[in-house]
C-alpha cells in the first residue's frame, strides 16, 4: 500500500531517485534556492534557520487538483490551518482557491489575503455565537458540528436570514487510519454527528425537514495516515445520506457536499504519491454518483497542496559523538518540527546534507543523528540516518515541510519563529520574496508579558487595588530586552 510506504518503512535519505519531470524540477529548484539564500546571507551565523516555499510548485499543485476533478462543479478551498501565512493564502487565492477556516484568527488571515466571503468555509467544533453571527451575515458557508450549535443558528436565522450555505457535519464512523490523532471518522471522534449512533440518521433527516435553509452535508474522514479507500468509504456514506434526505423531503434540498480533504503525503521522496488524480479515481470507483454534477462539491485540502513545496534549512552549529553515534546539533528542532520530534514514526522527514555554500554534499555516508536546539533529549529530527558526514557550518535541509511546519510554531525555550521566503527559478535565476520576517528576541520578550512586568509583584503589595494600573502596564516600547 502507498500509505505503508509513507510510514517510515525505509531510510529517509536526502538523496533519492526521482523520475517525473515535476519531481526533478522540484528538487533542482530547491537546491538552487538553498544555495541562493546562503549566498545572500539570509541563512548564516546571524540567521541560522529559515523556511523556503516553492511558488511554482504550489501553483502546480493547485493545477493538479483542479485538473483531477475535470468538469465536476467544485469549489476547492485550502485548509488555512496547514499554512496560515497571509502571502501564501494570497497566492492560493490568486490561483483560484477558496479557503477553509476554523478560528477567528484564520478567518482574519483569509480576509487579509483577499478571499471573498463566498469563497470561505467556516469549520470548527467550538464556534462562538459571535463567529456564527458574522459568518451568517456575510455569506460565509458554515458547517454545523452538532445539534446545540444548530439551535444557536436557529435563533440567529430567526432574527436575520443567512446569506450563505449552511450544512451539517456528519461522522460516517468508518474507522481510523494509521495515525489516530489524524482520523476524524472514528466511533468516538469529537467531530460531527455520529451517523451510526442510535437515532442519529433520523435526527439529521428531521433537522433538514424543519429547516429549509439547510442545504449541505459535510464529512472529513481524516488526513495523513488514512488510505484512499477509507476516505472514499466515508464519502460514500455521506452521499447516500444526502440522497436519503432528499428522497424523504421529496425535493433536492441538499445541493452541496463538502467532502473535506485528506490526501496523504508520501514523505519518502520527491514524487507525489498518491496524486489528486488517484484520489478522484478512487472516488469514481467507489461512489461515481458523487462526481456526476448533481451536487456542488467543496474540498478542503491542505497538507497535500503545500507539504512538498516547503523546506526548512538550518546551519549545523556543532557536531559531536556519543556512544559511538555521530550527532549534528542544528537550529531546527521541536519548535518547527513538533510532530516529527514527538511522533517520529508517524511524521518522518527526509534530511538533506549541504555544505557551507548551500551545495549538496556527496561525501561517503555515515550513520548520524540530527538534533535540534531545544533543551530535552528527544529533540531529534532524524535518528540513525545515513548522511554525508556533517560538519559545523554545513546546512541541513528538512524536506516536505511546507504544510504545518511554518504555521504551527512551538514556543519551547522561547525560540523565535524563523523567517520564511518564497522562491522561483526563472532562466536559472533564483528570485526570492519575503513571506514572513524572522521574529526578533525583543518580540519574543514582549509576547511573554514584558509590558506587565510589575503586575504580580504589585498584586501582592499592600496598596494593590486589585485592578490593573498604569504602573502594571508600561509602554511596551520602553521595556528593556
């Protein structure tokens, strides 16, 4: 199975055999970009860590997704959680995508990137009344997670009709993939209405009977670790429910199906495997009626669009030997590769070894660990990996990190967020653009409450009123770092 190949069943080497033109372009552009950022001093002793995004690769991923669905009516939305950086979202909007958001922060990021409300979908199991009011008033599609949330929407719609689609999220309970935390269609998943629970289907039908403004169903089986057959089984159950609801009502009240995302990524090489075309082929084989145009579809892909188009690069600060094992200490650890460090079997990454000029190293391989800067022993991005011998000043690249690794920073040890740059290679020239500037140490200190430096000491004083004072909240610009 493709999924099993992606589950760290072989060494994840930085140098791999690639066959497709897309994979060859991806690899050569990445190597050119790494050499360029070193040459320009963007990666060096003063800035030893950064992220890179392949702009042409992202556009190619969007094109592949669009082509896979052909003429089927579909709004492809990007799951903002995968990379909530505004310039990235803007690039995706420009490429014709919509955006799926799951928090007020993601919604504001999407709006700042230029997505219009009718191309937004609001998902979240914990939407507040304020979030619902805003979305319903502005024509943003809403996927309702549970019946209590539906009751809140009843009250809002009674005051003012909604201007956008409203659907119910269901959990087809088809089971888990190989990563439980990424599987959202398990028996006890926190998401949606569990269809196999007693009375659940009848309750969903009744919800549509009583609410003519409900017009969508939504299901998302899971993402990494879920085979295409499992995803298709969940969507088949969702399609069957839509047909059942419409038959009971005697009309096509459900006109749209939000089928989520979930295409897994193979972290063992530069090839896309499975592809979006594989995904659609699985749907055609399992539930062909889903793609016949009778329902407007919405997708919510994230990782599969961005992962292979991103790289984290770090200087090697020191090297050492312990217990006969070579260890390279880098600046890329749990703060940027959180899932990989804490769940290495589920989230393995390939590692590339480059010299101090950012060029691939081709010296004989030795077994080495690649460690990060965080102060705990398990802060390792690769263990026992055969790599060209790493030396201080070399560059280590963590591949396939375009999704989640830039936007899900872990603030352990108060390590700042690294800069992120986008790149294109045009006529052998590497063009760079700033996506996010590096966070400064001063900004880290200010985020940690420096503006309220005296608050707790003053709270214990005899003169404390119990309310914040001007002394508690000095001007942040005057706080020393």
